[in-house]
C-alpha cells in the first residue's frame, strides 16, 4: 500500500514568500503521482481547486481553527529569527504540522499504514535527480531528517534561536507513531507557551519532544537539499 503525503497551505500576505512562489513550487508537489491530503485555507481553495483529483484530496481550513490561534493575542514575540516571516502566527502554522497529519489519518480519506508530511514548498530546495520513490518506504517509527548531530550538546538558546537538529520539511511513519508524535508535540507546545509566553519554530519543539522520547524516532542525516528525500 502506497504512503499518503500530507501537506498544507495557508497564505500569509506579510510573508516574504509571495503567492507566486507557492504557485510555482506547490504545483510541482500537487502534480506528483502520489496520493495526497492537502489542508488548504478556504480563501486559497479557488487558486488550487483545479488540482483536486482522485490523488489530491483537499480539506478546507481557516487559520482560526488551529489550536494555537486562540493564544496569539496573549503571546509575546521573543525569537531572534527572520523578521520577514518568523512570528507567532507563522509558528502557529509550523507547530500544526503534526496536527495536520493526525487529522489526515483520522479523516480516513485514503487507506494507508504510513503517512508522510511534506512541506508545500519543498521543491524550492530540490534539484534533479531526486529519489521520489523513497517517499513510499515504510517505517514503524518517526522517520525524520536531522542536520545537527542529535548527540551533540546544544550550544544555542533553544527558546529564542532556531535549532537545526531536525530539518523540518519532511517526516513520516506509521499511523500509531505519528498519532503519538502529535499528542506529545501538542503537550510540549502548550507547556512551552504556559511557561514562556511565546511560540517558536516547530523544529525546536520537536527536539524537546525527542529528548524524552528517543525510542519513538528513527532519524536520518540530511540537509536542506535533495538529501531530505534521497536519504528518507
């Protein structure tokens, strides 16, 4: 049984990557010959609805429906990121990746044992040849790309600076592991904002989840290039 790709597109008008960027790279993902569940903002559906097919199933969403959205008015901005994109609304979407996968599994739109999250704009970091067939590999843990050595001491402020222990763009695995990852991530995020009153990159929070749940993960080395798929 082929894996199912899960992705999402929520347009942020103030983001430095404009709609044309996502049209260019998102279309490449949507044209791939894989079954996909795409969470898309209601306002953006008309832009991409021509891609709906037996392979592409859309789920309409609104930013306001994400579980972290209701906290935005009460959170501070404390991270040291790219001012053109790194803010709490952006983090709300990034931290929702595991929730999107959970909802895709629970939707039962396709029958599959393995699901794989792929960023909507992943093609921006890819150059031919890419071993796309790897996206159908089966795992019984969270298969996730790592850039920094997970065994090395953390030499940055995890609360304010981005940590590239995990690459972020792709992770997958069997349904049971992914649902557990989603549950652990949600708990970690809510605990973090309770204690720190701000949000941050999903990869930092994934690293915190990993520290206490290493047996759940099956990491592989990669970078923000073809290796994120070629080594999956």
